[in-house]
């Protein structure tokens, strides 16, 4: 009976060590800036009281380390700017601005709270409310 108890203890200890090592290290994910500038992005989802993702079909976003951003669709490129700050609640915030009259592109002109990020996706929410959601994925 004692051997079964020792075996159970060793097994549980080994299992917990394996699970701890399988947990991703948050520091292994690059910074938001590094993620943005290393990839070309597509609008994967855009919601503003309704799903408006189709407005961004066949488009891409390219972020530069200089604070420039480009929106490209059907061979046309619209230039803009972006910056990242941290708000009072310690949330990362992206400010994106395109100088355009195109209604679809101007929907991206916002101060976005980064609500989730990975190597190939960023989930953003309108920093003032959570009614507008915006997700980009690498192309």
C-alpha cells in the first residue's frame, strides 16, 4: 500500500512539472510593436453594432517601426500613422489614423485597446467602449 502511495505522489509531481513546462512563457511573445512591424496584416473581423468585416476584404495593413502604417486594397495605398501607449489601467493602446475620406478605412481611425495578442493575431476594442471590435491576423 505504501508503494502505491509513493508511486501516486511521484506521478502527480512529475505530471505537474510537465504541465508547468508546457505553459507558454508570456515573455517569449514579442512586444506588440515587434509583432506589428514583422507581419503584413489582414482584417479578420470588424464589428460595430454589426459584422462589417466584408468592407475590408482583399485589403492589407503594413505597420512600420517609424510610426507609419499603410492600408492597401485593389492596388491603392492609403498612408497613415500609428502609435502605442499604455493607459492608466496598464492596457496597451494603439492609436491608428488614416488621412482619408474612404468610410471603410476611416473606421480604423480609433484609439484601440489591445485586448489579446499572439504571434499572428491582435484583438482590439474601441478604447471608450467595447461595442467596436477589430481583429487582425497575419496574411
